[in-house]
C-alpha cells in the first residue's frame, strides 16, 4: 500500500519545481477487475488540519482516513536521520471508518428518483475529540458526528474456579424456592454466583447523524461550503443559494436567486459556490457562462447584485456552438489567505485576484489539444464533464484533472514556469513529458497571463490515445504540505513531493 518509508528533506526554496512521488493507494483494482458503479469515488476532502481525509462515493458511503505518520524528527532509522538534518516524513494515512451517509429515495410528487451519490463533503470544526462533517447528495444535506467510543463486552463470568465438576466446567449454582439461588453458608457461599462481567475494550469510531437539512432545493445541489464564523454554511443548486445555521435544520435563508420569471428566459445557471476563507460576509459563485460573482452579505438580504464580476474579456472572432459549453465554470476554490480564486472550465485553469476584476492574472491550458475534437466530445457527453481544481496551502501551485486518469500541476506564483503531467498510478511520472511554457498576450500591462500545458492533440506524453472513459474528476491538496489525493474510479491515490 505504501510507496516506501524514505524520508525527504524539505526544499529550501518552495518555488523550485517539485518532484512528485507515489505514496499510497486505497482500493486498487486488480488486472481485469470490473469496477462497480456504486464504488466510484465522487468527492474528496481534507480537513483543515490535514490529519483526516474523507471520500464519498456513488453508493452514498463516506469513508474516513486518518494520518498515521509521526511527522517529527524522532521518527525514522538512524540512517534516515543521518541523511538529512531536518527529516520530514510524507503524510501516510490509514483507513479509519466508513458509514452509509445517503440512501436512494423517490420523490413521489415529482416522480423523480433521488440518487444516493455523494456530491460534496465539507469538514466542520472539531470539538471534544469528535469529528464533524457535512455531506450532500442531490437533495439532502446531512451533518455527521464521528467519535471514538469504547466498546463494552461481556467477557467472563465471576465463577469460582474451586467449584468444578469432573469435566473441568464450573458447576451451576443450585436454584431453590422458585428460582432463588441457594445461599450456602460455607466459605464458597453467595460469592460463587455466576454473574456477567462487563469490560471496556478498544475504542471504535462511531458515526451519528446529528442534523438533516432537507426540502430546500428544487434542483440538484452542486455545492456546500462552510462559513468562517463556524455557525453557518451555504448550499447551492442550479438557480439558488441558501444560507443555513448549523443548529437549525427546518429553515434556511435564500441569499441568491437567479431564477427568471419565465423559465424560457433562463440564460445561465449556478455551477459552484464557495465562502471566503476568512471574511464571513463574502462568498463567490460561478455560472455556466464562465463568469464568477463576488457578493457581500452586508449589502442586502437578497444578493441580487454582486460587488464584483470576474469574467474573461470576449475573444474577437466568430463564436461556435461549443463556445458557451466549454466556458462553463465547473469548480472554484479560494486560496488559503483569500486573495486569490482558482477556477476550472473545460479547457483551462484560471487564477483570479479578487482585487482586480479586469481579467484572470494567469491562465493555464489543460485541454487545448481537444479543440478539434469538440464534436466527438459533445456526442459522447464528455464535454459536460465537471473537473475539480485545488490549490496548495501556500498558494504557489494548483492542480486539476484530465482524461486517461491524468492530472496536471502548475506553478501559479509570479514568474513560475512549473508544469507537470502525472498519472494516477503507482508510477505517476510514467506518462510525464517536459512541456514548454508558451506565454500568451497579456490583457493589460498589469495582468500576467500565462498559457502553459499545450500538448500534442489527443495524445499523452507517450503518444498514446487518450481514454475519455477514464477521467480524473476529483482531487484535493493537503492544506499544509505538498501532498495530493486524487480519485481514479474506485481507487484513491496519494502523492507527495
């Protein structure tokens, strides 16, 4: 399971290109083994400390992993310690527990089946040694508490070893007077009664659903996000964003509503929403037209108007049928400090500065080579795939997925030309090929736009045709270290640098 116990020294310069190594894999498939639909991972999330990792799958289950490595200088062999002055062990995780978060349901009023698939998982603040998290399917959000409980078992009887019969078994007490045990005045008397002894054994994690937030969305929930105040969270579907209090599950407050008076006038839908990591009054949401809106909850109760609008300036030239489809933003993530915002559309990964709404500060080409194949991608519905993105805790790098179980890592700091293509396998560099950076024209004198990651059309680094059926949609970056967890079908792969 583990990719080795070697200890790696911390890089003196965090801006230097990283060398990625395989760390662990959970649920690895054997050769020719068929993947069950319910086992495919649909959500991944690290907690704020990075000590726990949660995954959700299409079968409605949530699986928790916990960190096991000591991550201190006292660990490792003497040889390991002699090789480096500051040993830093890469994160290692083990299975902790799993539970059934959602079950399939049927909406009889709308004659609609509700899938059990987990769309999103978000960790909440820990308290008293217990873990708390939110999970959601298309319609219902649940608040879970996971805590270690000591298991009590009946292990022995308080039998008197002196009272044995010929075969070595303990003689049964004598019951007289309608079932009352006979009291023997001898030294073995009442103490020889056989009574069960309850003892506490090792603790085991137990998951309990604390709250259920239901019946607030007419459309499929695509996002949930915790607020930095620790008391509220948002949930978003195609047309509305609701604000919830963690302790109140029977009502929510609608803060964004883009539903028009007539549905035929609908021109865009909400695709993702995220609270600002430090300012509890700010949140951002993206749309199917490729725009991102930043709203301030202090301006009005119903945030019909935005405080800032981030969108790419319209390119000159004719538009194709696919222009709006590939412009749709599938995921947005705030950087840890909250100034930068990462967005992913079908073709590119973009970095935005929330203080500058003239355009993205950097653009990274992920699927540039697929432009000639848009018709084929539309026919097999691959053009509607929603790839997630993630950004490192120090804000220097970002990652996103692609086809053939590949994922891309880009350096997003000013002046960085770092770009790596890795495969979700035990040998992540197998398909890696150095990709030259190709800067594009800047939008303005103060905007840095970088176009990196162009590849040969429709092939990977070894000139192999890309497999559009195997896609890496979900991945997460460790909040404090250069470690990435990504999902390839039912397998969870972890890498470190």
